[in-house]
């Protein structure tokens, strides 16, 4: 893109600055208040997932600063941030660290299943899948070895809960409508193309590009929600200081600025 079509507005720019600062505060709070991690797989994996969420937030911010017309990829990145942060918090949201490890085990098994599916699909095409099968075996053996070391009283999960169930477990059931909205764009459903069509359907439609600065309320709000409660759960469960990361005053300030985007 050689020129800007829809320049960033002051309200959007201000929220981008606040989200930048929020990410920096989370990183600093993890560094300064968390005890050393590494004894348990779940806590390390949760932190890695938050790193992915951070990159998604940074992607949304970068897109906004470059051109507000880039709303579609921002929605995709916001959805990725939302899913990743919620799963990270869910992984460690249990009193017993062995229950957290049981959650990590089903999370790990998803890679095992992925490798098996990929290998089967490529085998049908006549491809050499030796490396994939070796990776599948390595993951499976490690998963079984960790599972075998868990106490007998630890409950085993049949699989990773769906996103809605993880949200409910974290007390965020009211946010599922955001996920439904973001999924329309991710799955290329009809509602997402209203960005390029107004007036109606059939002969009533008028085609063009109709992204508005106010539309950025959605990805920016999702990014904030992804990095508010889930991060506090993570810090609280692992012995950090969630109030040092996000105070009530800072929360109110960010929420007020996000609401100005639609004015």
C-alpha cells in the first residue's frame, strides 16, 4: 500500500498508546512479581500463549497506525488475541498445580492430533511423512510420561473445552457474543462483507468501501478485554501482583477512551 486511505483518528491513536502501555506493564509485572517459572509445564505454556497474544495486539495497533482501512486483518488478529489469552488463563486457573498440568496435557495432545491428521492427509497424496510421524510419537511419549507422574486423585480431561466453556469458567460468558462477531470475518461469512456493501441485498445494495473509524471499537475493545481479566487470572494464580498490572483507575481510563472511538 503506497498511500493511506483512511488515516488514524485521535481517539483511535490514543487507545493504541494505552494498549501499548498495558502490554509493557504486563511484561514488567511478570518480570518483577512472578516467582521463577519452570517447575510445571502449564505455567510456562500459559506465559508462551500470552506472548502470542501480545504479538496479536501489536499487530492490531500496527494496522491501525498504518491505515484504518485495514480493519479485516485487525479483526482476525483481535480474535487470535482473544482465544489465546483466554486459553492461557484457563490453563492455570485451578488451585492444584497438578490439575493445571492435566489441562496442559490435553492442550499438548492437540499437537499430537494435528500431526496425525497432517501425516494422514499427506500420505494420501503420496508424500513422505516420516518426520511428522516421528514428531507425533515424540509428543505422545512425552504426554504419556507426564500423565503417568500425576497423582491418582488428579482428574483427567477428555479434551480441551471449547472456547465458550473456557470463557464461562473464567466468568466471561457475557463476552461470547464478541467471539461470534469476530468469527464471521474469520470464517468469511456473509455479515463480514457489509464493509464493502451498504443499503441492502439484491438490487438494494451499493458497493464500495465503507470502513469507518468507529468500526475500530471492536478490535481495540477485544484486545483490551483479552488483556484485562485473563492477565489478572494468570498473575494471581502464579503468585504475581495483578493490581500492579492493572488498577481500577487505569481500567476506567482505558474503557473511557475506547468508548470515545464511537462518538
